């Protein structure tokens, strides 16, 4: 997480640039004298970047400002801060309220009518959320479907007649990959006699 913390959090997001937000960082540090020394330093240099403030913690700690500084507690606090700011956050409402199930594959957004589709993260740069099919588009595609001159071996399902097909194909491929991986693990477990 360290590289993501440095690049994504400190450099790009700069979460502690303002005095108010820097105060939240100070509250996470275990030593009162260290917090006060950092607060004075940051107040005398307004607009100091989060990356510099983060390096200030170690620099000020090394000056001996706090005679009773517990370096182990400081290290643990810094690790907790990295974890807190880098690790994805879960919104409790997302897990409790039904209208937040919009992130499930193939659910329809009630406001826009867009279908929640799985995407290939390798092609993320090419994904345009505004090109995602809407329920209205899908109904129209089914209604205007023209049977091909060469009839398929079996009749097509409605979803196969729409712009949703590539997303469903991708999702099926993903699920089959998971099932294949699980089958391999199960076979290996059976061969070795390992029980969970």
C-alpha cells in the first residue's frame, strides 16, 4: 500500500493541505508533544503539501521534541493511517438498503434506465458509461430484430438480439473461469487429502 499511499493519496489527493484536514491527521498521532510541534510547524507554513507534512512527522520526531516519544506506537499509528487512507471504504448504506444493489450485474438504474454491466478492467480506458445499454434501447433492439436468413441451430434468446450480448458473454466467461479455478483447487484438495 505504501506506493499507492505516496502516489495516489499524498500526491494526487493531497488530503491534509488545509489546516482543518491536517488537524485530523494530528489527532491520529499518539504523542501530544509531537502533535503540538507539528501543528506549530504547519501553521507557520500554510499551504504545505500532504507529502511534506507526512515526511515532517518523522523529521520532527527525530528532533527529540518529545522526550517520551514511543517510536513503536508512532510507527503503528503511521501504518494505521496508511491503511485507513489507502484501503477502500465501505458505505454501510450500500450493504443495507435495497436501492444500492445497483452495483449488481445487469440491474437497471431506476433514474437513467441504464443497465449495470460488468467491464473488462484491461479495457478500462475504452469504457464509456454513457454508451451502456438502457432498458429502452434493449426493448427497441428486440422489437426491431430481424431474423437472419440462415436460421441458427437453436432459437436465440432475447438478450442475444441486443447490445447487452457482449457484456453477458464477458460475464459468463468470467464465471466459467472462477468455476474452473475452483474445480482445480477442489481436485488438488482431493488428491492431497486436505480438508478445510
